[in-house]
C-alpha cells in the first residue's frame, strides 16, 4: 500500500492575492513624469533685497514696453530689439538661460524674484567701513554655497566696532568685532597695564 502523501496547503491563494495586489496597483495610474524646470539661481551681483526689488521693477517696465510695442506693430512680427537693460537683469537672465523676448520666460523670472523676495533667508552684516564690491561678492558666494543658495545679504555700517563684523539673523547675533574682543579681554588688559606701570 502506497502511503498517502501529506497534503501541502496550496500557495495558489497567496499568489493569487499577491497577483490581485499587483494588478490593483497596476490599475492605479502612475504619476506622469513632468519635465522639471531647472533650478533658478541668483547671480552674485544680486545680493540683497534692494537688488531684488530693482529687478522686479525693471521686469515690469520691460513687460509694459513689449506690450506697447506689440500694440503699435498691429500684430506684425516683433523685432528682436529690447530697451537697454541693466547689468543685474542681464546677469539674471543669462545665468538662468532665459530669453527676455519670450513672455513665459519673463513670467518665470518674475515669479522667481517674487519667491526670493518673500521667502529667501536674510543675513545682516555690519562693518566698520563700506566693503568693496569684490569683498561683498566673495562673502555672498560663500554664504550661498555653505548656508543657502538664495540667501540675501544686507550690509550696514557701524564704525564703533573698529574692525571685524557683527552678523544678525532672524534669531541670532554673532559679534565678531574687535570691540567685542577688547571687551572680553578688558580685565587682562587692565592688569597688564597696571603691572607695567609698577
């Protein structure tokens, strides 16, 4: 007599339920991959809120000029001439590969500037003297590489700090000035002067 083989529970239901899960997930339409716009960047020349607002006004003026030119031409083909644009706007458009003759790209720049003006982090730095443009550009480049790519810098003058800088963010103050250093070493300085006088 041949021994009866033990019945193995069928794995079909498990596979079937797995197949149902796969088919159910396949029925849900996957998200359609959209062509993402390249991330926009701020040129080093545009380092503060003042420059951002200036660019916004210039873009608005350019938009009005092109609209009036289109109305005057009565539907004729627009010429490739633009009014003289500033160095700031030229740098912004070239670094983001935007053609200022195309309305969608002008709108994209305007939207980007609005986002920067409303939500970009801001840092205030005070110096004893007015820093040079090259020095400011180096600071802005470092901040955008190491802190945030859209950080805005405000520069102030505070001659009483003697040298160094005072950095202010929304919730911190970092006093890196010579005045602060002397204040911290005041007791040691006084004792050394007293010792030298004896």
